[in-house]
C-alpha cells in the first residue's frame, strides 16, 4: 500500500494547499492577486526524500516544505497554526521558486 502511494506521489507534481500549480507565464497583467496576510512570525521547514523507483537503480526526490505561523498547545499536544504544505517532484530550482512565489503571494513579508 505504501509503495503504491509513493509511486503515485513520485509520478505527480502537486500542491496540497492551492490545489494545482500555476505557471507565471499563465498570469496576465490584468489578474489581481489577493490581499496578503500580515503575520508577526512565519516559520518555514523544507526537506527532501529520495524515493526508490520501480525501475532498477532509479530514484526520485520528493521535495516538501511546511510554512506555519506558530503553534497552539492543546493539553500535551501541539498543533501548527496556519499550516501550508507544498510537495513536488520537480527540480530543486523549480521547487524553491514555487515556495518563494507562494510565500510572497500568501503573506505580507515586509515586517517578518
């Protein structure tokens, strides 16, 4: 079951929080971006995992990033506030461009 999930994950490039990837060339000048949220702190964590392919000696890197605004305690448990997750199998440069574009679009980063 896990192998099937990882195979389908490696075959797709997707984004949890927005739903689909958008190329910058698809956005025209008349498109208006939504108002960016102002936050006091923005935390970001990024990592990559190499997943073994079904083909011999082939590996695929799944890069993922989590951005959050802080955390809340609920008893002994902790949950992240304003959690946004990005995952992709694209190249590292494309991944970082996507993370940067998402953060600039979603948050007002002038005072963080």
